[in-house]
């Protein structure tokens, strides 16, 4: 039987086989190119996706402190964060110990002050905790102590300290809001006392000859006027209590809660 041939001498079957082979090769080449192109797109997009995830994770890790600045005490080795909208001002009562550091912030409205002092001693003062503000002390006895009402208390995550806040009165009529870091034996419950809102430092021994480095001085991170902590806003007890819920006092709370060693 004689096979039919085309004009160039190929049989019809051979021509069909050539077409099929060329088609398979063409499809294979297209498939490989397409797969490689998709892989390159996925690879090139991966760093952007990962960078975006990293930035998002970083913002989540910063929590309420995203974009805040950090202050670190070279003397006490304690750090805390604060909003960039709060302004650094000259401390009202700066540290006088050799090498000690002080730092003070004002809220945007100026109504709230946050003060840091890495070493405080010799502040003195005396009062009678048994007499309520507004009452008269017995003859020859000190004046009544301020009475501190604690309304909020929270253990810090980054230090063995407590955030404590509330209102205080010195005359039984006008009250001021306050907040501070305290030791466990500080003002962590309502009471009458001199009320210096301080805590015992970990690293703030005075660096001078003959000083016992096992004895640590007091340090303070608080909102209110150093060092008794009376706030700049005064009024009735209800007004002072309400002030603690204002946005700037809430930010002051976040500043104090950010403290860490």
C-alpha cells in the first residue's frame, strides 16, 4: 500500500506527528514560563508583606506607647515613656546629689505635671497623722497631716513598684488629684501622713567617698507638685476625683505605668 505524501515528501502521518510534537513543546515552554513568572511575583512580594507584618507587630508590641519618647535615668537606671506632645520643662526641685538627674513634663494644657527625681533626701517635715485635716492639733503638737484617699492602685509590669492615684486634702475642704509610684509599704491605702510620694531606689546611692553603697536613697516619679504630690487642679473631692478621668491624667497614668528597670 502506498502512503500519501505532501509536496515536500512527508507523509500525512509524519506531518501530523510533527505538528503534535511542536504543539507539546510549545505548551510545555509556555507552562514553564508562566509557573516561573508566578513564582517570581510571589517571591518579590514576600519582603513587602513581611515588612508590613513586622511594622504591624512592632506597633502592637508598643501598644499605647507607639510614637512616644523615652527618658532613661543615668543615675537610677530607670526608664519611662512619654508622649511627644508633653513638653520638657526645668524641674521645680532638681536633684542636688552628685550625678543625680531630674526631669519634668507638662501636659499640652499645662494642667498636669509629671516629675522625676532620681535621688531625694533631707526633705524633712512633720505632721500629726492622728488628726484629720481641718481639725485643730493639740497644743504643742504638729499640724494635721494631709489625708490621702487612694482610688486606683496597680502593680507595674517592669518594676517592683505600684502605680497609686487618688485625691488629697490638707484642710478638709479643697482636694487635689495625684498619682505616683510607690513601694509596697508606701501610700497604697487611704491614710493620713506627710505623704512624700516617693519610693526606694535600686541604684541611687550617692556616689561620693565614704558613702555606704548598701543604703539607697528615695526617688520619685509622680504627677503633681514635688514631692507631696498635690495636683495643680483643686476643688471639691468630687471635682478632684473626676479630674483623674481626664485625658491628660490618663496619659500621666500611662507614663508612670511605663516605668521599667
